[in-house]
C-alpha cells in the first residue's frame, strides 16, 4: 500500500495537481432516531415518524440512542480508528425551515471517533491509504417540499433527528478515480459492519466534496466544497469540472475564493451557493441537555469482538485459501453477500471443486442476472449448493460449459429451486460421449452435405462448420472434442 500517486492535469501554463478531501454523511442503521424513539423507516407518509422531540416542542429533552453510539464505535473500529472514550455533543446554530430546533446537535471539538484509515483498491494490485480525520455523530434535518403546491412550501420531518455519521477524510486523494474508489470502499466497509446500508439513491450516503488545485510540490491551495453529491459517478464528475474551473481561474490571473458550491449534473458544472462560513459563525457550544458520552473499554472490546471479517482480511484469505487471483478476490469481497455465497458454494458438501470455476460462474452469468433484477446473488433462485452442483457437473464431464449456460438460465427462471443434477436427467441434457451416437450424427451431417464434405478435404477450415452441424443435430449435447475427432477421421483430415 502506498500513498496516492499524482495524476497531473495539463493546464495552459503547465501541470496541476488536484487535492481532494471528502466529508461523507452516512445514515446510521438503527430502528430509532439519535435522540428520540421515532422510527427511521424510509418512505413513510410525510410527518408520520415524528416525536415531540423531533418537532422540537418546548420542554422536550433528547435521550441518546445506545445503538447509534454502538454503530459509530463499530464503524470506527472497522476504520482502524481511535475510539474516544469521552466525547461531547454541541449545538451548531443555524436556521433551516426543516430543522425546527434552530440548531443541529453535532459533535465539534470532541468527536466519538478520531484518526483512522482506509485501504483503497485502485486496481487489484494497487492500493493507496487514505487517512480518516474523524467520525462524529449528528442529527439529520427534515425535508422541505416545494413542488406540492404553487403557493406554499411544506415540510416533512420524518428524517429530522435521524442519526448520521459524518466521516471526514484527510486531503489524501489526488484524482476523481481515487475519490470514487474511496467512497466505494467506505460504502463496502459500512455494509459489512452493518452500520449504514449505503443506498445512495435513498440519500443514505452523501458526500461533501472538497477540491483544490496546486502546482506539484506546492502547499495546499484554497478549496471549494461541493455540497451533498449523491452518487459515486457524480462525485467523479464534480471533481473533474471543479478542478478545471479552478485551474482556469488561476491561469487567468485570478484567485480561488473559499466557498460552498453545488454540482449540477444536467449542465455538468458547479455553481456558487454561498461564501464559506467559518466554524465561529455557527456559535457552537456544548449542548446543556446532554451529558458527555463516556464509554466503557469493556463495551468497546465487546463491539470489536462482534465485528465480522472485513473486506481486506477476507480478500487476503480468499487468495490464500482458494488460490484466487487478486482480481477475483477483490471483486468477490466488495459485497458481503457475494463473498458469503462464493464461500458457501466453494465449500458445499466438503468442497473439492475448482474454486476458480465457482468464482467465474458467480462473477459472470449469475451476477449479471442478479444485477439485472437488482437482487443480491443469494436471492436469484439458485442456491450456493446449486452453483456447486453445476460446477461439479461440468467437472465430471456430465455437461459441457455450453449446456451449463442453458441449465443456469433454466435454474434462474422457469426451474427455480430445482436440483441441477435432477434437471439434467429430466431434460436429457447429459453430454453425449457415446462414440456410436456421435458417429451416427457425423454420418448424417456428411450424408446431408456431400458437396461440403468433398470441399473440406482441401479446406480443413470447413471442420468448424461441420462441428457446428453435428452439435446442432445433437442439441448441443455432444462432447465437442469427441465430435471433432470423429469428423477428422470421417473426412480424412
Ligand atoms: P470544515 O469543517 O470547515 O469543512 P475541515 O478542515 O474539517 O473543514 O475540512 C473538511 C474537508 O476538507 C476534509 O475532508 C479535508 O480533508 C478537506 N480539505 C481540507 N483542506 C483541503 C484542501 N486544501 N484541498 C482539498 N480538500 C481539503
Ligand atoms: Mg465541511
């Protein structure tokens, strides 16, 4: 693992380096909100998940949700970060129509999690390490609805008070590609831990993207912060257009002003929202309604012991235990469901099968089907045992690879849940290795095409055409090597 290698951008006056730091807001996976018992369920009728605390009724007091704290600690441990046994909550004061308290409860000087790091895989062989500055807990705001009425705006407070983890990176990334890979890896880790489901379409993971440019070797330039970018693709696009914009300004003799900007994907540009506010503008102060959060080391140790095997460790183990390539292992571990499915199939019934073949079928046709249906691989209809049997059938020479593809289509569609071995028998899909049957099919193909058989003698390239004819005749079930051998003998090649 190395530090980032710069990919320089060519400007009119020379090379530029882009510097990126991300603030990722990850919605905590918990049933109740950070300081109230209201549900965090997505998609409820507007204002159906709002307690008196979330609505900021007078006299209401926040009560910390233990599970949200546990999720933040688990995440911090997975990021190899320092867990702060003592942290505090602060009020960040600002007016928002969808934040009835008039302030957000956040953590400022003393966050729950301190410095950590993430290994980011750029290619299976090349990883960089990106530092994590801190992780803190804070409340989400509600949502203003401006498109419901021509004359009024509405507010939906369902999301108001839901727990967020803000995960702040160091300015360690040097290209859009690295930033995209960082978010992808962070999302994978959050999903393994179970602390955030990482669904960017639902807004469960959003990033504020800080971008600056500088001449290689110079100190950091002034940054702009692009707010609330909600897809990995847009994060990459926003960085590229923002870096170009900044280079253009500096090369024209101007200077970058620190500000908050918005990315407009339709127009492919960033636009100024407001000049950068400073921390003191928010009048942070310790929330008098909440005691400092103090954690027992024994509880932290217990959470650490409950963590699952994480992607980096799993990748190393898959390479060592199953002889997979770094590429295959990287693809398989990115998603925990896929990794578990692979391992269950490789080990099924004792498991002496070719793990590489299991990986290939899983990453190929099976993942394609899962992606097309937007389902995890474990829910496509084929069990891990079913995949193991399919690979075994090929290994035993019972079916060819081509028949296996057809068989998989059946198992994912009309024959969901069937046992692959029984299905092969029921449909008569066994590969024909019986030389008598193959010779009869060869004879028939030659008899039906006497002219071509004659031509083939001088043109061995015709062999492939005849193999195709025989395969057609046998419904694709003949062993291709046996067919080729029989044809060569019959045609005298
Ligand atoms: P704030 O809290 O005001 O947004 P921080 O210092 O916490 O400021 O930084 C926020 C984010 O900006 C971090 O992810 C950090 O890595 C990133 N960052 C800081 N300086 C730069 C810079 N010069 N260029 C790009 N990103 C930067
Ligand atoms: Mg910021």
